[in-house]
């Protein structure tokens, strides 16, 4: 099969499309013939070596955390899925390839394209886990830090579906995008508290950090209680008493919930741009630049 691989840490140009051994589904897993795979920030951080101590890589490695495609192999003891089913989910073998093994998955909603399904896996499970950590959101005001990216745009729609009033931070060029999702946008950075107070004079009940940009202390000050703040991206959370959320926690149930929201029209994965698999290096470079509005997807 073809796979995007890297043989050492480095910039996006270390990625090459080459022949690679086929992975096979183990117990409780499925293998899919990939139709599309997404590029997440964690993918380029692993490739660049930034997470080498926390997540050591065995070379050659295939990047990619999630994908969508058609099941062509079912592992021992795996139930509720058959060869030929179209699914999306989280990859255990790297997803930027012709074939990928998924450890958690759900059926692709008829309301989504395959590219949208590929974009949904990691961001939807991360967004749902982060929102769950903050409790019932109905009738409450939530501040989402980093609301225009893949996880952020998912969190906006899901929080709105749960009955929350959403304030989302992003650069000004993304403000119309956030309004289209149902959020009130504010610019991030210095002076955030004053800007939030201007649009939420009644205050903010809870906050979720999706950016990991070092703003947790500001979010705690805005909300007034570290127990009402969670993050999916800032590993300094413990020092401030903020909840650090594991995005892949409860993945099977959260993928199923994302699919239900998709079917109901309450959550639509947002795609910034797509690249063919052979242009994985360009896709990584674009995501690494940090300006994507929604997700970047590789088509296979």
C-alpha cells in the first residue's frame, strides 16, 4: 500500500509518499480502506519531535490520528460492524495511507461528505470530552479559547446544541465564521477580560481552553474559579487547579454522539481546505502555520 511516512523528526519535507507494509486489524479493531484522513496539530508536533519525550516515535512512522473510509477487515471479537460499512474514527496505525486500523469508530452520517467525516474523529471526541468536564451547559455562558480551529469549531456547535450561550476567541478574520456557527466572537490576547465583559455583562459561567496558548490564568480570572475551567491543550493546568482533559477519553461513545449530532444537523465538521495524499507535506505546513479555519483534510 501507499503511505505517507517519515524516517526522522523534522520539518514537513521529511514526509514522503512511499510503499509500506499493510497494517491488520487486531482484536476489537477494524481496518478501513481510507478515503480521506485529516491533519491535526498533534500530527505535526509529533513529526517535528516536539512530543518525543511524551510520545516517542518508532521510525518509519505514518502520521495521522483519524480517517474515514470503508471497512475491509474486522478484527477478532469485534462486533456491530461488517466489511463494507462506511465509518469514521480514530486510527491506531497512522491514517495518512491507503489502509488504516481504527480503534474506535462510528457510522458516517448521511448528512456528511467523506471529507467531513474524516475531519470529525479527533476534534469531535476532544470537544465533547472538554465540554463534558464542565457539566450541564444548558442556560449557561461558556467562553471557548481558540474557537475557530478544528476542535474549537466543533466545540462551538456542540455547546450551542447543548443550550449554551457561546463566546469564542479568534483573530478578527475568523469572526464572521464564528458568528455563522452561533458564537459571539472576541479577539484573543491582552485585554481579553474587558472584551468578554463587554459582550457578556452578566459574566461567564465556565471556560474551555482549546488553544494551549498560555491563557489559562486569564480564563481563571474571567470565570473566577479554576474548577470551572478546563483545557485540552495546556499541560500547565495542574499548577492552576484547572482540569486537564484527555481528548480520546470515552472515544467510542463520543464518536457515536458526534454522528448523532451530525444526523440531526446540529454538528457539521468544518473544512478549511483539502490536499491529495501526495501533498501531505504541504498540508502539514499549512496546519503548522496555525491559521486554518476548521480542518485540513487529505484525500486518498
